C-alpha cells in the first residue's frame, strides 16, 4: 500500500499524459515544466501562479497550466506538483561552510546542554588523553546551557586538574588553573590590545575568563588541523547536499579567506557545486592608510577572481569585505551603550564593562573610505548597539565624500538597532543580515541578563522593514545537523521564529515585531538577493531569472503557523537541474 508521501513523490515525477504531435511542438520547447502547483513567485506583487517553465537554466514563463504546457516538447521533463507549493530556492545570508563542514570531518562535536554535561565530557576526554594535553570545547555558548552561565574555573579544575582546558565561546572563553599555569598567565599578565585577562577584583588573580585574549594561552591546538584538503572538499559537498535537502540553493560565506574561495572555485570548475555561494572576503582592518589601500588592491589576487564586490558568475560571486567590529551577544563581549550587568552568566565583575570594540573609530573610517573608493561593499560583525553606533558613524562620515547608497553597505547581526540608527540606515541605504535562531535559542538568557527595557530593541524585524532591507541568516559554524548545529541553520526554523518570536524555554519576545508570512518568506529569498546585489538574478520566480526553485510538502502561506518549522522539501532545482528529490 502506498503511503501519502510515496504518492506525492510519484505525482511529482509524472510526465504529462497528453501525447505530443509534430504539429504541437513549440519552436523553442522548455527543458523543464512544473505544473499543477501553487507557485508563490515572491515578485513585487507576491503573485501566485499554476506553473513555471525553464529553458537553459532560466525561467522562461510563469502562468497557468494551459499556457505553460504550450511550451512542452518531446524532451521536456514535466513535473506534476499535485497541488503542492513551489517557492524560489531559499538563501541563507550568513554561513561558514568550510568550518562547519570540517568540524565533523573527524570525530563528532559534542552537543552539550548543561554544565554537568560539559564537565562529564571534559572528564571523559581527560581519561583518554595524556596529562598536559589541551582539552578544547569550541563555540559552546553559555546562553544555551541549562544554567545560562559559563562554567567556573573551579568547576573545570574539579574534572581536569592535570589537563589544560579551554571552554571557548567565540571572543570570550574560560580556561582552568592548568591552562593558566602552562601559559604563564598571572596577576601581572597585561591585557592585550582590545582584550581582557579578567582579574578577581579582590585578589587581583586571573579568574580564567579571557575576552579577546586567547593569545596569552600557549599550545592550544587549532580546530581542524587533522582535516586534509580532500576531506574538506568532500565535507563541504556533503554539507551543501544537506542544504539542498532543506531548500537552500544559495548561501553567503560571511568570512572567507582565499583558500575558501579557491575551494568553491574548484567545485565550480568540476561541476560539483549544488549551492550558489556569495563570498565575503575576510579583511584585516589594521595598519596605515597605505597598508589598507595596498591590501584592498591585492585582495582580488593575481587571477582577478577575488574581488571587488560583484566579481564572478552566478555560481561563485564576490560579496563585501568583512571585518569584526566587536565581540558577541552570546558570550557577553558585544560592545553596548550601557554596561553589561554584573553576574555569573558572563562572569562580569566590573561596574563599567561595556564589552569589546576591536577597531578604533578613526581606523574604521579609513578602511570604509578606501573600500568605498574601490567600489567594495562593506559589512562588519556588529553585535552590540554601541558598535552599531560606531559603524554607522563611519558609514555616515564616508558618505559625505564618496556616496555609499548604491554600494548597499551592510551590518552583520545588528542585534540592537534604535530609532535613530534605523533612520540613518534608511538615509544611507544600509541593510542588515540578522539571525532569527538567536532569538529562539538565546532570548531567554538575554532577557534575564538585560531586562525587558533593553530587550525591546532585540532583533525588531517588523520595525527594521519599515526603514530598510534585512535578510535572514544562520551564522552556521559547527556540525551538520540543521537544528542541533552551532548555530541552527534550518531556514524553516528561522522563518518560523520570524513569524512567532517564540523563545526556546518559553515565552514570546515583543510579538508586535513578528513578520507576516509574505515578509518572512522574503527574508530568506528576495531580501537576501538584494543584500548581495543579486535581486535581478535570483530570489523570485520571474521570467529571465535563474531557475532555482523548491517544491514543499505544505502550503506555508496558510498552514498552522507552528507547522511552518517542520516544512519538508520534496524537490530542489538549481538552474533547471534537480539536485535533490525526497525519497
């Protein structure tokens, strides 16, 4: 007996039954037709059609079944969608594919949900490794632990007195006593530039907490030193196939070195890419103006394929330069307007600690100015509202000399805008890539730490869209799993969070900032195409655009809202080629 799912798949693969005669054959038949569908075009009018035709990798017609089937030839593949919804391929504005894929190329990365689980994992690793060898847990955010705090140095010591341990949570992390000892970190160790070796306010001794100060540690191993180039390539291909399975046809690598770009170009040349990649070039903002200008001139490389913004083709295209302006929300190092409250979540002990600002405002203005002169789009990791003030000051300053509106300067994360800053974004044409999964995963802890008044402006999607364009992204960094990875990369989870603003541990944050179905779908399609100067090529199902589309198992415009997050993709098509079919 056929199951419902089997019946749907069979229907998707049916060819049109009506025979085609020589008199019926169109002059220029389509390669692919999807018919009997609810085609949600996500064009300017948010139109709905019945069918779509593809030729040469692009959409040649969208309309009724009757008119589209006129384009059927003897070799046209016709997919009967059996009434299912067809959408443009989804786009994630912020991923780190090479790192995420490599993270599980060796042993699995542990999923840790509480401090006892953290300590048990460290204890197990200590029993396996020779004394003195580092144990490192990477990108483990305290906001996601049951206790909603960092482990303490004493807790790490209790399970690993003979192994140095680093609990790494992005720019901030904590080491144990052995980690301090082998690294020679004492009460006399100075703070590095734009960093902090946290000291106990009473004793002056290091607490183990390090903020942008991992450089004081000695012998900490890298994250993927045992992954060969070939393993990395295969791991990225595997990850991209998983992206296809969940409806992603485009992603932005938001911090790529030249080796990452070369990996994508190699896959492109071999015909093995199943995801289109927009590549943000990692940029070091330090040095004199001449140093900055020289690095920008060198960034395209001898082959000219590394920039500036817009270089490349529909498979691998260069996006903005990317800098890191401040720390992070999830580890208590984002640069805020008001001090972070003292407490054990982030082990803040200072009354006036506002987080970390990595680039001085004058230096930032130099980099932005030199980039604008060379037609580079610019974005910066900007987590706190204080950092957003600094970044918009730089954009505003440069705009007086070199207009930036057409360059679509961006803000990455942009967690806490304000009315004034939104008005500035509108004037300057500044857009933002935001991470809805952070609201879901981390909203409870942030609400506890910052309080309702400060959290009023945490990711206010509806208000954002009244002023400028935002696009949805995941900041996917570790693991393959779409929900248990760091960070969750399922676009359906992101869309659902934008619709509901629900928090993982209960409650809804500022429900008035929730998006409509139309707005939430735009967040992961045409809006992300706009962020990357690609809206004429992708992001909607319109004649002339790339034939990137998906068929899903439910009507995401009308189904109960909590069913949106469980949406299953039945078929993924890129450039008219089927890259995924649900079995």
